C-alpha cells in the first residue's frame, strides 16, 4: 500500500492519503538512506559520499571485497585505485579480485599456476587434435583407394597393349600346336584303321 503525504488547505500539517505517488510539502528534502558499500561495511567504517571503493564493491557483493582485502589489504587497494585513471579502475578491481581468488586457491603460484595449467591443457589438446586430423586424412586416403579399387573391378576390362601382344602370341602358339596335331593324327590314322 503506497502512502503519500499531502498538504490540506485547512490544516498546515501533512496528512496521509492513499495514492500511487509520494509527494512532500515544499521545503522538505527527503533523506536518502544509502547502504554502505561492501568495503566500508566489512571495514566497519562510515561510507563517505565519494568513497573510492563504492562503485567497485557494491553492498550486494561483500565476498568480492573480502577476497581482495584478504590478499592485498584495504589500504593497498585504495592506493592502487587512486593511482589509476577512473576508466581503468573497474578492470583493475576485476583483476585484483581474480588474482586474490587464485592466490587463495594456490598460495605459491596464484594466477600464474592457473595460466600454466591452462597452457599445458591447450598444448595437450593441440597434440590430440593434430593426431586426430592425421587419422582423418589417413582414413580419407584409404577410402579413396578403396573406391578406386572398386571402380576398377566393376569397369569392363580393356586389354593393355602388352596384354594384347601376349594374347596374340598365345593364340599363334595354340594354332601351331593344333596344326602339329593334325599332321600327327594324319600319320597315325592308318595304324588304327
């Protein structure tokens, strides 16, 4: 239920009425209650209007500041942000939070350890990819050879010039053998009659 404060004409004191808008009598400025940023809340200090940490550590993300604070410390984060131009601060905070998280997970190597592991994975995957690509090329060549062999088997055989010559010589030898057999048969024929 929305309530609005309105002035009545008979009475100078405000009265409440139900409506969808909120209006204040003239001269009264509403006070906006802002929640302190996550950094100021964790540090238990009053969040100033121009708090350098407020834009980068909103009250809805307290873990973000907790992680960065645990590794870098609040004073170092503030000094670092003050030294940077405003357009680079959001990226710097993101990098600090990432590096702090990596440093908490791996206190010795931090994000460098993560980068090294990822590079190792990339090189292993590249080697595996090269091996698989070589296997694919080998299988494609085998398939092409198989298709060519099948096509040769199915195509009608045309004799090569060497085969034609061999066939001709073989045919002549058969004729010579037949002629010799005829003459022998004629010689042997009177013996059997």
